[in-house]
C-alpha cells in the first residue's frame, strides 16, 4: 500500500506545549511539554492512571485541555484528522457485531466520502491494498469474531491503513494477544516505522516497550522522561514513575529528563 509522504524524522510531527488535562478536579496530565518526531515508534508507559490513554485521546480532541496546546506539525490535529488513526483497546470492541473483515476495513474510507456517495472503485482498491498488506485477503468475508486475537488486531490496523493515515495512535495494542500475535504485531509496527509512518502506543508491558519501540515516553501524570526507550526505562526512571520517586532504599532521587527527542 502507498504511504502518505511525511517529513523526515528530523521534523517533529506532534508538539505538546504545557498540556494539562483534568477529569473534573482530578488532574490526568499536568504541564506536558514534548515533541514526537516523524517516522518514529514511541511507547507511552507508566503506572495505571499515569495519563497514557488520556494523552492519545487529547491528541484527537476528545478531551478538553485545561491548559496548553497540541499541534500536528504546525496545525491543530482536528484540521488534519484523516492523517490520524486511533485503535482503542480490544475489550472496547463488540466482537459479536455482524460485520465482516472487509466491512470493518471499509469503515476506514467513510470519513473521506462525500454526502450520499457510495464507496467507489478507488476506495475498494485502497481497501484491497490494506487487506493485502496485513495478510487478511483470505479472511475478507469472515465475521470478525471468527478470527484469532492477532488477526482481529490486524483488521483494525488495516482499517487505519485504508483511511489513508500515516500517524497511528494505539491504546494497549498488545493486550490479550498470545506470544505469536505479539511478535507479529511488533514486526508490523517496526516495519511501519521503517516506512516513515509514525506510531504512538500506550503500552503497559515495559519489556514489550523495550523490544518493540525506538522511543519512549514515561508518564506519572507529569512527564518523567522522554527519549530513546532504553534510556527512558532506566531503573531510576522506573522507580520514580512507579514508586512516585521513592527509591528502594527510601530516598528520593532527582532525575533529569528531556522533553525533546534527538534527531
């Protein structure tokens, strides 16, 4: 499938400046300043309630910002939504809904259709290319519940490709997958990064984050660290995020952190 041209990885495609998000009076993200480069794969990690899913939803404009600004390149994301594809957690999907694999992937074309227009031959070709890239052509007429967990996840990745997106926001994409499906998905996301696509994924498994992603963002409501994933997931940084700065020996350890990834 053709890839939408994007700037080189030296450009920052997502820019967060002093971003705060609250649920009522409860802060979910506080004063986040961060840049995400083009053509990168970034794992968002942190303890439960750290703001991982909140960050993804804020990018899409689904949550109001208490402060700050989010931009896609130099524009607000809502103006360029076709470039953004979001995959929710698998448990949020009704797998009993009577729809085929092709039907799900065709949904990716709906936002680009004009009022009262049906899917065109060009749309069908884009759907076919997405199915082929994710190895789903032979399953196109199956109901989605008849697939394995890994195949189901690939269906929604194919829908994102059919949309024409090049920036993918994934909420716990590995949850519920077996070892084979996990390795398969890791390979797909690595390939997307090599093709110049940008992947930003909330991940709860730190080892998966290390193996599957180039960059990392460690949150504990505020930003703890950002940069190359191995450096971000250092023992000190993990201790700070998951034990709120309390080290094994009971001492607080000040941790420097960066908000910009190196080119």
